[in-house]
């Protein structure tokens, strides 16, 4: 090979290398958003977009978490409202029952008072015992009485549980006394020869 051919060959190789470099440099560029950018710029833009996407994804996940928490709170609120309504109904029912029980109690108390007054009135009604021997607390309730004869009258004697004489008088309008006040205690014995009326007194 002559020197001339060597020179031409070398020049050709250099030209090919230059052309290849130019083509590589040209093909290493592209258009992005109508702008011509390099591969490095594409990488930077891609990283930027990925970062933005990650931020958006993180925000979306946070929103989803807040939404789920809000749903949970709403469900708890509804549950609490339901519990309050149940408690209110139970309270109203209890109040109604208490009101009814109070009215029933008042009615029972009024009935008891009426019966007690009737018993007291019955006990305070004058009672008559015929001639004979009687025991206070058994034949007649113990208490304070005004005794009066029914009819002509007769001797009237009262002894305590030991046999000690408490009363020894004659009841009668014609002779003796027309009435006598006596305090009868349990187990006192009464002896009357005629019918006697007992009127309870204070």
C-alpha cells in the first residue's frame, strides 16, 4: 500500500468516526413537551415525575386512611346514638314504672289508713259484756274505759293479774254510781253481776 492510499484510508476512518459521533449525539436527543432534551434531562424529568407521583400517592393513601377513620367514627357515632336511644327508652320505662308504683303505694297507704281508721273506730265503739267473769286482753281489749250499767246495775269488781283488788264499786242509777272510769290492763279479771257497757276514752 502506498503512502497516498494510507493517508486516504486514515482520512476515511476519521471521517467515519466523526460522522458516527455526530449521529450518536443527534440520536441521544429527543423531544419532550415540544422541547429537544438530552437523555440526562429525560432521566431528571422522569425522576421529578416519579417524585411527584410518589407525593400524590402518599397524599392519596393519607386521604384514604382519613376516610376510613372517618367512616369508623361515623359508625361509632351511630352506635352511640342507638345506645342512647335504648337507654332513654329504658329510662322512660323505669320512670313510668316508678310513677305507677308511687301511685299504687299512695293508693295502698290510703287504703291502709282507711282500714286503720275503721279498725280504730270499731275498737272505739262502745262494747257491751253480759254479767260474768272476763279477762282484759282476751274478752275485751286493754285500755281506758268509761263503764256504765245497762239496766238496773250491780256490783262491779276488777282485780289485777296477782289478784289484787283494783276496782270494787256498784254501778247503777238508783243506787251506786251511774258511770265509772277504769284502766284495764292485760290479764285483769272483771266480775260483773249485770250487763255493762264499755266506752273507750283517751
